[in-house]
C-alpha cells in the first residue's frame, strides 16, 4: 500500500477477475464492501457489481475497444478528485489491473497527486481459461514459458513492434488478449514468421461467465478465418502445443469455460454451433 496523504481519501485498483464472482478475491470483496465510489469498466460483470456496498456510487468509465468511453486522463482526474474529497474509491477493472489494464498510468497519476492507493490483483483470463480447459499453460516438456500479448495497438490494429520470430517459439504458450478483431491477422503474421500451421488454438469469449463460448482450431484455421459467433464479450486467443490435450473436449462439452451454465461451442472453427 502507498500511503501519502492523511485526509482519509484512498484509491484501490481492484481486479474483478474474468467475470465469475466466485473468482473474486476476499481482499477485493472487502474493498467493494467498504467503497464510497466505484469506477468500473464496461467488462466488469453484473454479478460482481451486485457485490458493491449498497449506497456506494457507481460510475461506469468505459475503456472498451471501439466504443466511446472516458479518456484515461479523465479517469485519472476523477480518481484524484474523489480521493481528495475524502472518499474511498475503488477503480474496478476486469481481470488483473496489472495485465493490460492501464494500471501504470493510474499509479503514476495517484503517486504524483500524493494520493494513498493500493493494488488488489485479480484472476486474469488466461488462468481462468486454463482452469476451464483443465490445461497447464506451462506443461512440462511442452512449454518452458507463457507470454501474454495484446492484439490491440494504440491505432486499433496489431501493435507495430511485436517480436514475431520470438513469438514462434514452439515451447512458448501464447495468450493473446483483445484479439476479437485482429486474431486472423495475428495468425497470418505468425505463419509468415515460420510458426507451425498445425499448432492448436483455442478462441474463447466470456471466459468463466454463463455466456462463455469457445472454438477449437489450429493456427492455419485461425488465419483462414475461424471465429466465434458474433458477440460483444472479450475474446482471448490461446496458442500452443499444451492445448493438444483439449482436442474434441470443448466440442463435446467435456471441458467448459463457464462458472455456471453451459458454454456455447463450435466444432474446430468450422462454424457448426451448438449448446452442450
């Protein structure tokens, strides 16, 4: 915790996890129960917002690709202003604040304003995906490392400075966040850099939620256009040999990505959708 001022104002950057409220940490739950104001992203699930203290002010500040939202500067200024007024502020983010959650900008703003703050980590989607698929992301003899990558650059497309050769390492599991619009291009760039086209791929949306959906395919299939059904939830693409053990399991419903209810699935990315 960073304690810099004594007027009672405090900000907690809280990870809400991927959506299933049972994956919320106890520390996050205590922060929600004590908050005066909650500034939440659009991707935070309704069941988690239901855990916010009754009487607390809730403010949606957006931060979703392709949609109008408050700018990062506006969010920073709002946090500082509320904390300086003595409020207990929770900045509630989907997943983990420190993984593609723009926590760095908010930490800098709070520190510069000498606002007391803390960071409460959350379960990132990659962990929930692995749990749902019953897979180890660093399976011995298959993967020596795991890399978290964003497929959404500042201009809306793929980031300009990705190390494509490094990403082709067959002993690395890739978890590609925010890949709903750029997944096919990501796969094509990997193939062009020498990646194995038969590498297993899982596309998933709304991991851990009742609306969870998944597709099994390969890197070549993804490059050719394998996709989830139309939807608005966050998409993550998982690439690597560790997912070879999943083959057929998502399609048959043996392994599901939802905390409750059923996952909608598609057979090997070929577009025949059903419910399990």
